[in-house]
């Protein structure tokens, strides 16, 4: 199993995704206050070492992965599915092909 990034990096990543989704007013959202409360509550001190902190760190890393994957999915979805019906030229260019420019042509001449 790969090691998890530091909790500060995960917290910053989650806040970055919130800022991307909600804009500049993300600090007034309930999600922001919940994330910050959870990170403050599960902070490690020298006096304690508990399994709940590790579980919270793993859950936060999983949530960050979910937010990033959802954002990437939506970007790909908008790129490929947002235009409705496409012309044959557009479809061919999506997969890296060109249509022939003249009847009986090979498609590579200009």
C-alpha cells in the first residue's frame, strides 16, 4: 500500500478543491467549517497516538481523491459530451483522423 501524504497537504488539497467548486466565498460554507473542525479535532500531539487519527487521515485522503476525480470527470464530460450532434469532420478529428478532401482521394493530400 502506498504511503499517504501528510495531513497538511491533504487539508490544503481539499480546501483547494472547495475553492475551485465554490469560488472566493468558500470560507463561509459549511463544508469549509466541517473540514477545518475535523482536521483540528484529529491533530496529533506528543501525548497521544490513536487509531482514530489514522482513520481520519485515510478518510480525508480518500475524500480528496474523490473531489479531484469528480472535477476531472466533469472536465472530460464537458469536453466530449457537451456539443450534441457532431459533423463527420469533428468526429474524425477527435480520434486523430482526417476525411478525404476529394472523392477517391487517400486523405493525406492537401
